[in-house]
């Protein structure tokens, strides 16, 4: 397999960097922020007052008025949630927030294997039978549920859609839709996660109830108590951390670090062996989020939602342990599926293909998305993995690379080959679809044709963007602490530095990792390149992240190698 990887230094506008520095920003951070398009130190504000106001969201006032009327009339509401971490946190936020404002509200979360994604007519029938609601509120889904909303309307149930996914050509005939990505919505942040949209709806509803005299500023529910859940869902859904999302995440992390988080979040930190008092977005994305997601992947997200909605610490801890066990099982299944996928791709040559599509009869529907993600990382190609879905159908989950809009690609495939895809949805970097097993080869060819047409050789080259060299005095635990205090994530990448080093020593650790000692300007640094065993030449150009490694009570700077090549 030959996959090109190139190191590239992010361009940094000197004037912007200098203005940020003059505004009191640390000189290295000023350079890093400027290279990420930040123009003004005010964009770094993490105060809630700096959030874009709810009024910018199309129809949010109508949603607030409708929900306020419903609460006043004692109408029964049911939240229809999604089965991933964003859906679970959005459901928990909606339940806690609506109940705090006096609503009679319950929830239902579809089992992904029985009902699939979104508000389908089958889910509407189940909800009507089990919950008998007057109103359905969707969270993190619903924008594509044209048939489901029609089914609800036919039963006399009003639907409020709260979602962030991209709409199709036709919007559902819901009572009201709040989605920053719906046509003609002027909200400045198009990157809100599903949980962020729900949080905004609650802010607008609380303001409406204040106007009606139900609360005043002193007696109103404290919605900031929900920000740990908002932060978790936002990071776990890998939405772009624009200025608005960074505020939501920063505020949630602040609560976690202060120990003011919900019992379930605290239990998930504990079971993952992470310290909430120094919580980072990395913890949310790679430790807490996956344990919650595992429930929806292998079993039923109702367990995850209960973890986030219980105030009983003992119950939260018991559920967190269950979720941890499910996650261990998920990792076993994933490892097996990945090995199988690599066997399928044994002769795959990236230079001859723009996309990857793999199906295996023995794969688990709930884990194909993670496997697609791993293959995309390894081969740097837009990837779909498929698993059996019963009745001759197969389900696919896809992950993309920058510059290739996955949902738009599926839309084009469905237009070029009408009837090929049963249904599809998603956004730029992740999407899902279902089709008949008989049509798999046709889909592979049609998807590859879009890849060939849309992707250039340059786009199919993996580029590791770096922030250039780091001055010697900043290889320090104090500087690492300063960086850890910032909110990094999707679209606001954590710093990766790049420099030339002398390789003093290198050995293979646990047969899987390369342990190095590197030297620059007479100073030596420990370094590790995870998942890599090929040795380096005497001088190497190394792209790395800084890490504070604690061993035997001593904390030292360690370099986490992202990529290295002969200098």
C-alpha cells in the first residue's frame, strides 16, 4: 500500500498574530489562533454572554410560544431521541429542561436495529401506542422525517422538530422546525450539534415563560446546569468548534472541572479512569462519549439516557459500569471487523481508487461507522462499510475526507441511478444509507465514479498540517498547561509543532510503538510514535504534539509523534 503523506506548515497572517499578541494573547497561542482564522481576541471569550442570541434561529420564537402554550394546557409531550451520544445528551437536556419548566414529558429512543434512524411512521405508531402524546419533540433527528411527520399528523399529534442535520429537498410538515441548517435560517453558527439546538430552544422557552410571568429572573430554572451535557454531546458529535460551540464546550468543561456535573457524567469519567477536575475535549471525545455511544451501537440507548437523567449516584455508577462492559465488547467486535476489513482490502491500491466500499456478511450494524472511520484514517479515502440489515437489505455507514461532501455524493448517486438507494442522510463528513444487497456492486461503481469526478490527486494526499517550530523555552509543563486550558477540537485543531531533531535512540515498545529520544539545540526529549514500528534515520523531521507525562511522581515533557520523515 502506497499512501502519500506530506507535512505542511499552516500559513499564519503576521499582522493578525501581532494584533492578538498586543491584545495580551500568549505569543505562541497568538500565532496558532491566527493560523486558524481567528481575527479578534474577543472570539476567544468563553462567557455565556458572548453566545449568539437564540432569536437568530428561524422559528425559535414560534417553537417557544407553542411549547409554552402546551405546558400551560398540561399537554403530554414525548421526546423522540437519536441513538448516539449527541442524541442521548439532547434527550437528557430536553427532559431535564422541559420538566424544570413544568412540562409533562417522557421519551422514546428507537432501537437502531429494529426501527432505523429518525421519526419513521413505525416509531410514530410505537410512540402513540406506548406514550399517547399530544406532541412529539424530535431531538437530533426529524429534518428528513417527511413520512413520519405525516403519520403523526394523521393521528392528531403535533410535531416539533429540533435538528441540525442537512435538510433534503422537501421539509417535513411539522408544527415548527428549529434547525440552523434549514433554508433561510440566518443563525451565524451552522455547526450547532443536536444538543446545542435543544439548549437554544430551552433558552427561548424560558424567556417566553418569563414574559408570561411564570418565572422571574430569580425563580427561573438555571439552564446553565445542563452545560456539561451540552459540552459532551457537542464534542462527541465531532461538529466544528466555531466560536459559539467553543463557548458551550468551555462552559461545560468549567462545570466538570469544578465538580458541578450530573451524576451520570461524573460516573462515566470515573469508569473511564479520567479525572473530571482536569477534563478536556479529548476526554469527552475519546473516553466518556464512546462509553455512552456503545449502548446505542450494541444494545439500546435508553440505558445511556437513564445514566444522564438519574440523580442517584449509586444508580449512575451501576449504569456507567454496564456501559463500560458494553464498550469493551464493542472494542472486541470492532477489532475483529477491522481485521476482516483489511483482509477484504488486502490487494487495495490507493493510487487506483478514489473511494473504499466494503461489505461483510458477519459484520455488526452498530459498529460499521467506527470501522469506516478507521479505514478512512488508514487509507485516506471516503469510505463506506456495510452490514446485513435483514430481508435482503444492507446498511452502510460512511466517513469522508476534507473536500468531499458525503451526503451530497449520495444524493448524486441516487439521482444518477434512481431506485439504487433505499434511503440516505447525513452531512459532509459522515452519512448513512440502506440498499438491497443485490445492488451493492452497482453502488460501489456509482460511488467510485463520483469520487473520480470530484477528487483530485492533491486531495487524496494525506496532509498533516503543523504550526511550525516551537521555541526551546516553551517545551515546558507550564506551556502545556496553558494549551490544555484552551478548547481544541474539530475545525479548531490542537497545535501540532514540527522541527528537525537528531535521533539519539529508538526502540520498539510492546511490539507496537516506537519509543524515541530526540535532541535539538543540546536538549533531549522523550518521544513516542504510537502504532508505528519502522525505525527513523539519524536526523528526522518530526511533527508532534506536546504532552505532560507523569511517571513515579515526576512530570516531564514528552513528544507525541504524529508523523516523522528523514530530514
